[in-house]
């Protein structure tokens, strides 16, 4: 009787330990069941479309000061050089090229389903071993995506390894810098939520694209949670001039929630970007509106030029009409900017009246910026006339 009681007590303790272990294991798994917006079909063709990429790159903007701002790294020193104007132009072109590489957007692709793929089934190997065998292709010079990983099951079945096992084995033999074999704690549960509450959006997204592949469920769920949290806090400017701004704008346009970002663009007087966001929305959802005409007019008014030379001229103020440039810098807008605004405002008002979900908010923002720009234009014309500048 005593032995039976002790045996029952041991079974009970073992059961409790098993439940505790299961609970602790499940708490360490990344939560992908929370309410996040996901792509209902493959977004890759629309995202990689040249017209879409052009719109997203324009909306991202290229602020060199923000792109190359100081970061917490081991070597954060500054090097000073004496240069001629020609050498400076050459260096600016290199800087702009480096900036373009830093703004290269991570791809948006369809979520990959982890379905079993059986290669062969050899019943003669059934019971040969009580453990599974994993075989990894370690051929030198292959890309990570080309390395096959297969598993021999105990019943003799040979099949391709699940995505998690494949990723772990590739990382084990050919580790990628910054990627961990186990999912970092910052992407799990309350740790991720704390990072979101502290508005460490850029840190989360930068770490995410190192740790996960674009087709993995974690990549989609984490990016979705970040974009939705930014939409709630209205901190869109945190991602502006970073590689993540374009995917964020694409995400909002895809899921019919561009109004908050649109309001932020109008409030900051980025009217051309606002038009480009609406054009992207029309394009993704097949809304019939001839938005290509206004985009073409933008190119005619502001033809693509040497970005490096423009930035250098801005810094050195080498323009022949220094007085005119000083007036425009003081006001914050040029005559070309006002011409672009005249094209943007009717386009914006049309969207607000027909498609906007937050009409009142957007109407007030549009009316406010229209009045401010009218005053700036009047001031620009008055100062130019007073100083005899055409």
C-alpha cells in the first residue's frame, strides 16, 4: 500500500514537471497568432513593379544627415580632409551611392507554407535506427537558399527538412553575421511589446531582416505589428529616409489604411509624397483614375538630375543668384514647389471626397496647408519684387 502511494506520488510529480516544462516552452515561442494584418495574396509582383518602386523611393526621401547619422558603434570617429571642389563633387557622388544602398528596401514576398515534401520511402530501413538522421549539403560556394537539407525518418522515409530545421542547419555550418540559431528573446511576447512601447521601431526592423527571411511567418507577423503600432502612435517620421519606409507605405496602401500616413505627409507639407501614396493606393486596388498624368508632370517640372551635385550646391551655395536662393531658403519653398503644390491639391481633394476614411481630419489639414502656402507664395513674390529678383 505504501509503495503504491509512493508510486502515485512520483507519477503526479512527473506530470506536474511535464506541464511546467510545456508551459515554459510555449511561452518562449514567438506569438504569431495575435491580430496582425497579413497579405491575402502574393504581393511580390506588385512590390517589385518598376512604377511601384519609383513611387516608394520618392516617398522615402534621401536625407543624407539622417542616413549617415552617428550610431553606437566601436569606431565612430570623424576624418577631416582638404579637398578641391572637383574632389568634393566626386566624394558626394560616392556618398549618394552609399546612401542608395542603405535605402535598398527589403523584399516583400508571399508567406511560404511549410509543407512536407517526401523524396522517397524505403520500407527496408524501417527500424534500422531509433533516431532521425539529418543530411546537409555543405558544398563550398553555394548560396544559403541553394543548400538542401533532408531528413531520414525512423520508418525509412526520406524527406526535405522543415523550414526551421533547414534554417538551423544552414546557420550551423555557414553562419550569417548577426543571425542567431535560436530566435532572440526580443521577438517574443512581452519583450517585443516592450520594444514597441519604447518606439524602438528601427531597431526591431533592422534586427528582423537579419534574423528572418522575407518568406518566413515571423518576418510577416513582426513587420505587421511594427507597422500597425506606428500607425497608432503616428511616428511615421522615425522610418523616413530608411530602408523600411517604402515597405511600410506599401503595407498601408495594400490594407486600405493610408489616411494617417497621408495626414502626416500633408501636415509636413510633403504634398508630392501624398499624391504618390494615393497613386500607389489606386494602382494596388485597380481604382480607375488617371494618376499617371500628374506623375508625368512631376517629372517634367522636377527632372531627375545629379543628386550629389544638387546636395553639394545646396551646401556650398554656388548658385549664381545667391539672393534668390537666400530668399527661398528663408521661406522654405521655391517657385517650382508652389507649381507642384497647385497640381497636388486638386488630386488630394478628389481622394478625400471619394475614398478617404478620415475625411474631416484630412480636409482640415489640406485647408490649413493651402492657406500657409498661399501666404508663403505671397511673401516670396513680395520679397523677390522688392529686391528686383526675377
